[in-house]
């Protein structure tokens, strides 16, 4: 082969290689541009009905995220337990089939045991719900509270500790008799959510406890399968329990807040801007939801009265005494030091 021919072939080969490389670069650039331009869709599921403050807070989260992202992030809110119970939804969030769920601290404690400390009877200090809400917001900034966030991380769940979603004090409702003293709890067939943080206090009070999904409670109360249930004022009202119960007994045995959790692997894979938008929205939506809940609890207690329910001011001294050492049932998850740190951080 002549030298000139060799030079020609080398030139052709070089040009082809350069064109191929440029084509690959262009393909990669286009692919990256397409990925960056794709709309991110977030699936948020919870168990409360579409009248609840939790749902309205979820919708507020959706609105904030979509506005701050200029529509590049879309949030699908799925209420009413359509995708399963609270426990199911936390499990789904861990697996990544749901991106975000908003469980109670009690249900989350099945996966993040330290969260149970927030559900212990009479653990949050304050003379009324407003004071307890303010206490909880300060507690959420403490190192002790952030131990819950660290444990969630280890379980594959992202938790924003300072995003407080307040629900309020939970109270017992009954049909046949009021609960005025601890003796009135003995043998009472009461429904609670399926979590030790809910079931164990009532066992300590002497009640007959039946864990049950909230979607089954109304019918069970109506048929007499259970005699009583316990919930926040908002949940008592929005689930129409006043139709099948006569007494709202102000036991205030648990101060409930929700702890929104995300799939950690999914969240860690987002851009810094996306993370910031989601975290800010979760905090702001929590403030909106909490203030709405406080107002609703006050207003809806009056509506329950108007609908024929009697409000009983329960004597709480014996209730507090019967449940004061309940943290011990959680073993190493809530040892005496951690429990005391939570108390002292208030």
C-alpha cells in the first residue's frame, strides 16, 4: 500500500472516530437535559379523611412544593387509607412504593422505637393544648429529640425533626357510661391504633384493648363490637363518632403529633434545590396544619356538644400515677436517661 493511501485511511478513521465521539457526547448531553427537565412526581399517602387537618396540611404541602418548584415537582396526595393502614404506609415508604407518609408518632414507633417517647401519657408539659404545642416546638429543637431523627435514618426513613405536625390531646369517648375516674376504665372494650404506645397505657389502666384500623371503628362502635375509642377532638368529629358515642371524656392521656417520613434513599437522590423545597414545605405545612388543628379542636368540641355529646372533666391524678413508669415497657429503646433527657429538654 502506498504511503499516501495509508495517510488517507488514517485521516478517514480519525474523522469517523471524532464524529462518533461527538455523537456520543451529544446523546449524553441530551439525556441529561431530558432528565433535568422531567417533572418529579411525589406520592404522599395518609390514612385520615379529606376533612381532617392532616389532609389539609398535606394539600398545603402540595401547594407550596408545586409553587416553589414552578411546577417542576408535582405532589399526588392520597388520603383515607386508600393504600393501607398507617403501618402499611410506613412499610411502603421504607420500600419506596410511597415517597412520603404522615403517621402518628405511636405508629412510627413500630419502626423507630425512640419515637414512642413522644406518645407516653402526660409526657408533654402544658396546662392546655396551646401551651403543649409551644412546648413540643421547643422540644423538637433539642438534641434529645434529634435522637429520633437519627434512628429514623438508620431505618431508611428521612424525618425532619423540627417539622411539627400537631394533632392534640387524645380523649376517650364512650357510649354507655362516662369515664370520671380510673375505676371506670376497668374492663372497658376500647379501640386503639395498632401500636404498643397506644395499647399499653390502656392495659395499665385496666381496659380491654382491641387494636383496629380507624376505617373500621365507626361500624364497630355502632354494632357494639367495641364500647369506646380514643382520638383527638378533630378525629372524633370528622369521623362522626358523635353519632354512636355519648361521652367525650377529657382524659388527655396522649398528646399526639404526626411525624412525616420520606423514603431516605429516594430523598438523598434528589437535587439540593428539590431537597430544600421539600423540607421547607414540610415545615411550613406543619405550622399551617397545627394552627388549623388547634382552632378546630376548640371549635369542634363545641359542635360535639351541640350534637348531644356530654363532656366529662375526668380526674386525672390516678391516670397519671398508673402510667408514670410506662416508658419501661420499651426497654432499651427508651431507657431512663433518654426519657429524662426528653423531660428536661422541655
